[in-house]
């Protein structure tokens, strides 16, 4: 070793190494994009399964040793850099908690922080090579765009060898294939292999195996099958087996994670004494009606759910919220993984989890954060049965809210494309009066006029159309601020001319003795947050915005919010008339920049992560209660009441408070969003239908 040490540190040795790049072990020049010196000597590959060629666990070879990257502080920007190292143009997503399985060897990088513009991962900040406090259960992965960099040479990128693996699984009905209603819940298990679909030998097949298969296909549980029927059927059919020896624990998110064996090409006798594996899955409540099991589902007692999903564009995805002490709150993403996510999905009547989402990928919640460091085995029937920590406000923030994407059954009802067409050649209207809750699988399941069509005209402006999107805004009023800022003001009439012009006073103000006298106003601040995944933009374009001279700005929406005072039985006794709004970003979260401002005919809207604040001391931010008699009332505020702008969730658009008015003072208390409490707690406030949402009757 001594000669090597002298060689390394002698000036002559250093000079020779500088002249001879081979001393540094540099790779030979490639035709790909030029890489900085920091990337030389490193090799990258994607590993794990199940995965596609452009996704997987990121592994780096340094000093001849392969290792992984910890998911702590990992971001989409780091994924962009790594995808370019791997020869792809950019990243479309990233994964945490060893979604593609835990790696082995060193964890080379931890707390990796990239801006996204770096040419090499070596330019990003980290704890240093090999310095990590993580385990391989925290290995990070990337999902790259399936598009290669121009001229990229993969001499620096090595993909793990493609071993035979299970990627797709399906259930094929034993009889009536192609004529059975969707979703298919019972039949032969088939896996897609390179040479086509193959069956699985049932020798050693267990309920755990069935549980995993059903979960993959969108079903929460499995049930026993009529084995005698399938044995008899197997004797009359030809079979093609490709898989055997399947042994699942039952908590796996994918069949490929189970112990299993593939038949060799030269195997002549396959599955001797056995037959094809069969499963029968139990659909969740949302899918039971379409699979003929509605009665079975209805016979089971249905208690109130203690977990729900918010903010998702599709069924089975969203921010995870749990019910504690009659109040809904979120879950911190620390140690959040596929096991915990699968418990949530199955509890809600879906299959196992397809993704466990962190970093508020489904939007940030408001209010309490109930759970942190949830550690599930995957066998629990409820998330509350998993070990977890109760946390304080300092432990976690809503920027760490956990989310899920669940496996769903195939129903054939998915919207594939959006088409715009000239309906001038349409000769018949087949449906009218359609009212959906949003959870239906098809329009036929929504309330509508039936065979009696009230819309007889077929011109373009009378036919319905849609614009489909993967994301939407989600507006939420800060109810606590309403309660904190509510007060009464007796405002002189001579100070209300502008407000009267904008119709912000009760109708009786028209007959008042102007400019003498006053109006009694209930004032409060209104802070409207966008917690969704897309900006909230007004429906109307700039050309139709209305200029209001009094207040010196354009109003972009005619009806954006309703302010009402109601009796306990739902009778409206006063309204705020604050219909037109100017939408802008008043304030934003730390990492979000303002985009919308009303001044100078600017663009209007509310950015994701921002809020629009109307202070209690500005014109029209009130309800004129001059004519209201003393008594007990409900203060109700409804945002976007006519559903003019798409949102991922309309159930949280209404806020209500109890209030008591004695003719001189007003007490406002118990302000809350309509879906913030449990059903039992909400019943204490409900006095008329529709009060829990913006379906005002």
C-alpha cells in the first residue's frame, strides 16, 4: 500500500494523473450530452418492481458500489435532475417509502435538495455521500417522462436486467366471458407474461393470495368460491399455466411482491393434480349495485365512516381525513406508506393502495392534524387500529398532509376523451333535469326527469357539454375568522351611498329618509382559501367583467357568495347582497407566489395555496340586519353557490354559525364548515334540509 500512497501524493504523480485521464478512471467519451466532471465515475439505474422502463427506485453506483437515495426532503426538482441523469427529458413524479421495494447496500444520499436546473446530482445539496440516518424502507424513486434526451448515450445508465415478473393481473369469468356485467368479481386468475395471458396453478393457493389479487383489482375483500363447480369445469377445459407456488402474506400491494415461481419453458407437466386459481371478490358499496350485490351490501349495518378522502378528481383518491372527537382532521405524512394507505383504501370500499402520497399532493387541509407516524401492518380493518402518534401543532404542518390513490374496479365508465361538436345536427334530447351528487358511476344513476323530457329544443345552447380535468380548485372559508371578527355597526346613511348603488343594503333602505338615519350592519371578515390543486378562475372572460366606479375595480363574478341570516327552521330574514366580487391573492403560503391582483384591470382568481381576504371594515362586507327582530338565528355563508366554477369538493362550500341577537348586541358562536363535524355533531345545528351544504332549499 505504501507505493500507492506515495504515488497519490507526490507532485509528479499528480501531474501525470492530470495528463492521463485514465488514471482517474474516467469513462470513454460518448456521443451523449456532455456531463460535468461531478457526474463522471457515477452510474445510474432504475430498479424494483412492479414498474415500467421509465420508473423505479433510483440506484447510484459510486466507487464500484450500488446504493440508493433516501426520500427525506426529496422533491420533484430532484427527480428532474435524476431523470436527466438517466437519459429522460424530465420527471412527471416521484415516490417515497420504497414504493418499488427496498434496495440494498449503501444509502448514498440523504436530504437531497435540488433546484431542478442542475446538470448533475452532484451539484445538489445533501448531507454528503454515504452520510444518512435512513433505512431502505425510505428509498426514493422517480417516474420519468417516457421521452429520451436527444442524442443521449446510455453508457452511463444501466438498467437492472429484465427478469420475468408479474405486471398485470385480471379475473376472467369461467363462463359467459364478455357477457358478464362490469365489474367482474369472480373468475380465473390470469397474469400477463411476455407471451400472453396465462393462468396460475392453484396448488397451495390461499385466502391471502386472493386478498392481494382482489385488492389489486379494486375490491376491499374476498370470499370463498364454489370449489366443486370449478373443479368440474376444469376437467372440461384446456389450461395454460405460467405461474405456480404463489405464497402471499396478504398485505402485499401487488402480486409481484409475493413469493412465486414461473414455469420454465421446457416444463411439460404443469400443475399436476391441480387446476387454475380462482378468486371471488366482494365489491365496495360504490360498486355493489352494478355487480348485482346491492341487497347484500344493504343488509349490513352501516355506521358513520371515521375516514374520508378530500380533494381528489376521481373516486378513490384524495387527502386522507380522519374523525376524532367529532371533528375531521388530516394525517401527517411521516412514515406514511403503502400499508397504511391500503388500510384506508379498503376501509372505504376500494382495493389496495396504488400510491401513498405525501407532501399534500392532494391539497392542504385546514384545522386539526390528528395523526402522525402511522405504522400499519396492512391487516388492520381501520386506520385507527394502526399504531400512531397524537401530535401537537409544532410537530407537523398541513404541507405534510398524507393522501392516497386506491385501486378501483374496471367498470368501463371512465371518461376517455372530451369532444367538442356542433350540436346543430342533433335531432333528439334524451335526458333533462339531471342532478348528480358526484359519486355516481354514470348519468343513469343521477336523478333526472326520466322519460318526461322537459327540454324540447335541440339547438346548440340547450345541449349540455363538459370539460374534463385531472385537477380542480377547492374553496374553503376560514370559519374561525368569521366568529372572531363579527360585530354590529350602526352606519349613517350619508356614508352608504356607494353601497346602496351596488345593492348591498336591504330593500327597506330604499324608503329610508336619506341622508338621515342609519342602517344596522352585521360585519365580519371573509377569508377564502383555495385548498385545491388548480387555481380558481372566474367563469367569465375579461370582456364581460363589470366596472364598479364606487369601489374602483372590476367585478369578475356576478354571484360568488351568499351571506344570509336564517331562522332555525330555515326562513331567510336578511341577506348580504354581496354578489359581485373582485378575486385576487391577498396572502399566500410561504412557498407560493401571488398571481392575481385586481388593480389595473389585472387577472383575477385565487392561486392554489393562497387566500382572498375581505376585511370586516370594507364596503358591502356585511349583512343589513336593520329589520331583524331579536332572537336566535343562523349566520350562513355559501361560496360559489351556483356551481359556476368547477371544484373538487362542493360539500365544504357552506359555513354556518349560531348567533343570538337581543336588539342591541349579537353573539356569534360555533362557526364551522358544513362538513367539519361528524354527522351526530352536525345534527345539533341542523334545523332544515340542506343546511350542511350549499344545497339551500
